[in-house]
């Protein structure tokens, strides 16, 4: 069941149900925040803890329990005198934490600034803001994925203080594994500094119907009564109270009802949504046609949108787009190793040429790059696993992506390693945005951010 509708198709879909916007998108929308299920209570407590300087605060919840929404809501509820810094990538090197925070605070730093100098600059800024009656709080998302050394580095930041108050507050958002990490004796000092802990449990069964109705009303429906009781019962059973599951299933069920020409979601539509999800094996085979109907509905919407477009696509343009000359592989020469990579037919010799050229290019780049800038490390392999590097390079069909890769060789724990970096970014925020925009086939390698200074130090050690 397709999720994405274009603008005109969305208008038809919303009009069908009397909606003004998508009620169940999985991207956090603060206008749809639901304060039930103790979410509002936790939000109020977080605001109190931050505005009263309560040190380190921890929020734990299962995947899909609403942590990111709570994090976004918290920023909207905090006074304007509170400055928020986001650390949304947990796979950050301990030595880069202070640089990331400095970048988020827009501190102008010389390229040669050491870690101690940056920490001093951050402390001076925090003291200045404290004198202005302002607070700075760091939101650490996906904290369960942070190495213990990075968590300890964050704990050390809470040592920045005046005689009476902490200059920097920390809020850790994480999955239950975070509590497991905090149980490690090596970071017991961090655990001791946590002043408030909140747990986002799943929504109770009797709350889910209220949650669904709230989202529908917030999206423009008059009553929020679009789901039959039988459909809601199945939603309760399958979602297990996790908001993200509720959103995904409710959205798919609405689409199935739309394809069926119905204005209320019945049990069969929720069954079709379940069939189209990965939460459970299908419970019934009699409604397979609904999913097919939903696909046909999307196709019909797309066709309708094209017919209504102000400037129809010319047939010649379609033919041109489909011609071999416009294929990404056909537009480059076989003599170019980068082109052969994109063609997915690269031999070992061409791979060697490409890697060698990138290593030389990276050495030249690292000598002149600003140490305060950032890059995205998308891959690191040992020399005995170089086939993983070959497989990664062969899999990239975007020539611009390949052209922005840096490849370095270094020594780590006595082994030769190859690192692959993507591009250079002036700020941590720019690098984070680029990381989130990476294609899924690159994200599966679990990329993370590194400062140019840290990469340079890694190469210098080899």
C-alpha cells in the first residue's frame, strides 16, 4: 500500500474524510501532540526540571513510544530564555562532543583550537548567557546508541558550573537499552548525576481510541469518529500501545477505506492494513483485494493529477528520458573509474585506480581542510575485509555521491584500515542534515559524524 500522495492527490484524500492534513504521519508534528497517556505530565515535569536547573534528566521509552515527539514539544514549551542544543547522532566520537556543542552554539573557533581551548570557549559563552539569565540545555537523542566513553564525556560537561548552578543541562532520550548501559560500573558517576527519570510506557488499551480520535480532530475532522469499534479493537491488539504502530496502521487503514470508497474504517480495512505491515502475519486472506484496490486508488490519483497539470508532459520528453543517452551509465566513459563504479561493472584494477586516486585526493584535502568542519564516515573496513569496500563502491550509482567521497588509510590496533568519508560540512547541523538525507543503502552501514580534526589525528597516527 503506497504511502506517498502528491499535493493534488492529498487534497482529494483529505476531502474524502473531511481532513485538512495528514492525521497519522510518522514524522513528529507538534500540532498533533497528544497529552494523554501521561505524555502531558512528563512534558510538564521536563519543563520544570530544565527551568529549575535540575542537572541530568533521562527519558526512556520503547521504539515508537513518542520520544521524538516529546523532544520536539519540549522545545516549544520551554521559555525563550532557554537555548536548546541537539545531539541527534549518537555515534559521535568522545573527542568531538565539545566541538559539536560549540558548533551548535555558533562559536567562532580558529582551526588550530585544541579541545581544552574549545571547552574554555564554551564555558565562557555559558557564563555570559548565565549572566543574561539564559540557560543552555543539550538534548541527546538515541542515547542508548552512544559509546560509554561518549556518555562519560557528556557527564564531564556537567562540571561546567557556577558556585550555585550548573551552566549546562543534559536531557538523555533513549530506548530501554540506555538503562542497561547506565548500569555499567564504568559510568556510575553519570548514573549518580541523573536527578529525574521518566519512562514512556505504551498507551493503555482504553486510551488508544481516544488518541486516534484526538489526532483526527486535530487534523480537521469534526468528531474524530472515523473508525468502527471492531477496527479499533484490532488496532489495539496489533499496535501493543506503541504510537508509531498506531499511526502506521491507522494511516494504512484510512487509505484502504479510501480505495474502497468508504468514509469510515471497518474491520476489513484494518485487516488490509495489517496485511500490508510487518507487525504480524496476516490474520485473514479474504480481504487481499483491499490492498490491490488501494494501489489502484493511488494510480488513479496520480493519473488524475497528471491530467489536471497546467503543463502536460510532452511525449518526446518521456521518450528522451527513457533513451539510453540519458541513462547515468551511458553518460560516462568506460575509461573513467568513477563511471565504471556507477555502471556496477568495475573490475579489481579499476577499483584500485579509483581508491588510489581518492586516497591521494583525501591526503591533499585533509592538509588544507578546516579542522572545525565535519564529515560523515560512511564505512570503515580492515584490510582483510577490503571486499566490503569494493562491494560498497560498486553499489553506488550516483556519480555526484562518488565524487564527494574521501578515502583514507590508517592504522588501528595494529591493523590497516580504510575509511570512507562523505563530503565536508562547515557546521555540525549541516553534516547532521546530510547524514539524515543519505539513501537507505548507505545508511545500512551505520554512518556517523566526525570532525576534520579527528580524522586528521587518525591519519597522523598511522
